[in-house]
């Protein structure tokens, strides 16, 4: 199964990258569908500011170990998701990085996933969904989402640079085509969830699909004239 998934993902690599690049105008326009003028968003924003304030007060490298762990766990999550058996995970004691290993050839999704996928936020969103009856329905939840959203954005900004071995593996042209749209999409999904749960995420998906179809159709019509 893992070999077949690696093969299929290999075929989809550049089509996906080009689609994400072509969808950037739609992703930006779809931000209009998100709700920013309510208490849920302001609580979310408060959580984000709290993270930044604590980051300034604490050591600049205070969460490097957590970022490295989250990075490797995201690799592991997508390795398992594509049916690869994980054999080890290693974190360097000097906080210079880490490594994980799995059986099989692997694919670009495993390699590039830590640079756009908010692993902690994803499981937090699942937890809020499945344990909603036990979680107090208040603005505190939105604040916690905002706190970890800021953590995710900072982690992405720190990790994306020209010396990343993962970028060399998948290729820089692919990264520059895929990552901007992928990051904007995932961040917008979190914002949509913050304001209305998975139903609002579904509405956001529909808005992106509708706008992407419109823009891509316009481009195709222009180039075929």
C-alpha cells in the first residue's frame, strides 16, 4: 500500500504544486468569507498576543526543543498516514535538529509536511470536536487556539530557509510553488474553525473551490484565445 501511495503522490507532486500556486488569488479572496469582527476572533487574537509576549519575556530559544519535536512528529504523522512503518526518532541534544526514519521510499508529503501542517492545532481541533461536551463553551478555547496558532506561524517562519535539507530533497521550485498556498490555506482553515467549527471550515472549502474554479477558468480562457 505504501509503495502505491508513494507512486501516486509522485505523479501528483507538480500538479498539486501548480494548483496551489494558481489558487493563491482565490485563497486571498476567500479571506473575505472569514469573520474577524467578533469576540471569538478577538479572544483568538488575545491568545496569539499572549504567546508573542511570553516569547519576548522568555529566552529566544526557549521553545526550540518543542519546535524540533513537533517537526519530527509531523514527519511521523504523514509517514503513518501514508502507511510507512516508523523505525526511529532522534533529537539532537544540542537542539541543532533531529531525525526520524521509516521503511520504504517515502514521498514529498512526508518531507514537506512540517512546513505547512499545524499538527498540534489539528489534534486540538479534533479534541474540541470529540470532547465538546466536556470542554467549557467559552472564549478561553478561542484564546488557546490563538496561542498555538501564533506558535505554529512562528515555527514555520523559523524553519523556512534556504539551508533546509528537506527543501533540497523535494526541490526549491516545488517549495516556492506549493508552500505559500498551502500555508495560507491551513492558517485560514484554523481561522474558519475558530469562528464556527467544522461547518465553517466546510463553507470556507466551498468558497475556495468556487473562487479557484472561476480564476482557473478565466486563465484557461485567456491562454486559449
